[in-house]
């Protein structure tokens, strides 16, 4: 299975000069844990809930005055639409990331993939995994 079959196609971006507070509000409204920073054809970073926690909150910085570019993660680790699910899961595990943009060769962002997307898809499409989980939940305890 290819990542293009699993990814979310709609991606909301945040400008690097936006206040971190704006990013946090946007992430809350969209119920997501991270935002790509920049634009579809100019991705410069990713800001995550963990970036905000460790690089802003833990340091006592003001979210209204701190810019996204100051707390974002860069460079970006991305995958391609033709990458296999297995390859992307390996990449995410090796890099300790929970989300990644899906980019074409020229760098334009086509979509977004998260561990939740991958888990949901694998659970829905793997009868052996479903059966094993059923056995675990129905086992006498």
C-alpha cells in the first residue's frame, strides 16, 4: 500500500511569522497535533504541540510574542506519495516523529500522514490484526 492511499489531502499551513498562540488556537480548532510552516510550495518547518510545550511553555516564553519560526522543527522530514506504508512507518520510527508531510519530488506538499492515519488504516485492512486484537480483548482475564 502506498502513502498516497492513506494520507490526508487537505493541509492547513501556518506562516512562520505568526504568533505561536495563533498556531496553538489553529491546532485546537482543527484537533491536530502539528502544522506545516510556510506554504504548499515553500515548506520551511513543522510546529508541533511538543515544540510548543518544550520550546515555549517550559521556557516561560510569551505565546503572543513568540513567532512560530522560533519554535518550529526544521529541517523537515518528509515522505513521497509513492513510498510504501512500511517504509514510512520505518522512517517515522527511526526519526521519532508522529507526522510527516507528503511531498512530490519538487518539494510541493501534497498531503500529510500521521501515525493515527497509519494505525487506523492498518487496523481496518488487516484481518489477522483484527482477529488477534479480538482474541486479546475477549480472552478471560
